[in-house]
C-alpha cells in the first residue's frame, strides 16, 4: 500500500466511522481535541485498520498517536514490517 492509499483509507475510515466532515480531516488535526474522538473510538479505529491491513496492531504502537498524520505513519510502519 502506497502512502497516498494509506492516507485515503485513514481519512475514509474517520469519515465513515465517526461522521467527521472531510474538510476537518487534515494531517495536523488532533484526534481527540479537533475531531472529537475518544478512547473507545480509537479502539474502533484500530480494529478497522487491522481488518484493512490484515496485520495485528499492538496497542502500545497507538499510545503515542495524537494526530491524523500519526495514524497514517503508524499504519505505514506496520505495513513495512
């Protein structure tokens, strides 16, 4: 999966799962403060990303995730391993 594909999937996931307007989903948007997600939403996102990638995501990998860009980077690292 290329970077652009990962970015598109992450954005699509946030729009579909959490009803966040597309224009709000920018790389610097903070998941909790700007997009209104909570910890349960984060778990939902991890579950969906695992299904999409077919890879197991360790919770500690997502502890430092704060922005949309962090999610994209974490998925990219996951797919490289």
